[in-house]
C-alpha cells in the first residue's frame, strides 16, 4: 500500500509502532538518561579546576554507590515497550493503548528506582537548614505539566481514546508522586565533604524533579498527538488543544534541560 493512500488511523498506528521501538531501544541502550545523575553536572564540570573536579567526582561516586544501579528496571521496561509495538498495528486494539501501557511500565520503573533512592537517604547526615519542597519545582514546569495533562484529558471526549487517556493519566499521577517524594526526601550527606555534598544534593533534587515533570508531560503529549492525527481537520477545538499541549510540552522540555548547563560555585 502506497504511503499516500494510508488513512489517518493507519499513519497513526505506524507512527506509534516506530515510536515504541525507538523508545524501547533508548531504554535498553541508555537507561541512565531517565534517572542517572552525572549528566546534570556537565555545566559544572566545564568551569572547575582539576582539584575541584576531583572533589565533585568523589562526591558523585559516593552518591551513585549509595543509590545503587537501577538500570535493570529500565532495560526490562525497554523490552516490554518493544514487545508492545506490534499491538499498535492491530485494528482490533486502540492504537493509543500499547503506548499508554508502556508509559505505565516506565512509571513503575521510575518508582522502583525511587525506592532505591529512598533507602539511600537512610545513610544521610541531617543538614542544619530547613528544606523547602517547592524550591525543587519549577513554576513554569508545573504549569506546563498541568496544561499537558488537561489537554490529553480533553481527548477522552472520544470513546476510542478513553482507555489510553486513563492509563496515561494514572502513569502521570505515579510519576508526579515520585517527583514529590524526591523533592521532600532528606538530603543525602556522608560527612566527607558536607558543603559540596549539600550543593550536589540540592542541584540533583531540582534536576530530577524537573526531569520527572518532563517525563510526566511526554505520554499525554504523544497520546494527544496520536489521537489528534486521526481527527478531521474540521475539529477546530482539538486543533487548538493540540497546539497548546505541544507548546507547553516544549516549554517543559526546555526547562528540564536548563539544569544541565547550570554551574555550581563552591570553595
């Protein structure tokens, strides 16, 4: 069948299948991009002297050791995501459902990773300052996340999308809960270099909660795009909804990349 003769539904199914395969391969090959910590200190490393860089690497190594390796969870999700891809081609299955289930699996993997993080906080040395949970969240990121979720919910007006919307929203709630717990968790300090350990903890806390907001936004945005692609162009209201969701998503993505460029100042 020529590509130009495909219906909107068939194009959406092909796109969903390709997206699931790509996402699954990424989860298997580079799981650290979803929960790792080293990437958030690229901007900092560039401005450090060799001695300061050695201090930072020492703190990061201790942190990684305490948190443990959680890559296995995400690799299992990657295999599951790839396994979901063929189901998106079946006309008997709503094409948004396999993607939605993969989002739920991702939420479960991030939750499992968080449990490792939570156990690591038991090793902490309590800091002498009060932690403000909201300081770990970007107001712009929270607003964009709300827009993405509300926009995705709007597509539940169509019966064929309701199951997918429900699963995506549940996955989003799980990820939001993890983001809140990460922001509220006690600082992980080992007492070897307390000043730098606390700076790393604060930066990593903000970076991870911001990154989790981006993960929250991705499933509803993709679901909205896939659903919107099957609707007629005369559905003007949903054209506006899709444009708004896409704009909010790109804003949240931009906010999530910002911590990577941030530089930490320490003596």
